[in-house]
């Protein structure tokens, strides 16, 4: 029964149908399965899209949280009080004395 032709002969001998009836039944079953596939496929696709959407929502939420934290960090790093503190204590800078100020006039 390894040969496809012998398998078909065996099936035909078991169900006792004429070749024409066998073709009609085979085509009918094929069309039924094809119709079932067309009926089920959109639902399968919708479930996959729902899973993808949920994954994208989780990623979006995570990125929004990270964005908020980065904005807070940026704001704290750019705060004028912090910049002044670092300039005075870490870099040893101080306010310029009046004789250190040079005014440049541009024509």
C-alpha cells in the first residue's frame, strides 16, 4: 500500500462507490474542508493580531515609563541650582569680579 494508486483502489473497494460517485464525494469533502478553513482562518488571524496588539501595548507602556524617567533625569541634570553647585564645588568656579568682566562691542 505504499503506492498512491493502490491506496486509492483499496479505499474505493472499501466504500463501494462508483468512480463518478467517489470523485463527487472527494470533491465535496475537499470543498467542505476548504470552506471550514475559510471560516476559521479569520478568527485565527484575529487572535494572532490580538496577541501582537497586547505585546505592542506592553512595549508602549514600558517605553512611556522609561521616557518619563528619562525626562525627570534630564530635568534634574539641567537644573540651574545643580549646574551652579557643580561649577562652584567640583570645578572650583566662582562669580567673576567686576575687573574680570570684558565687554565686546560688535559693529
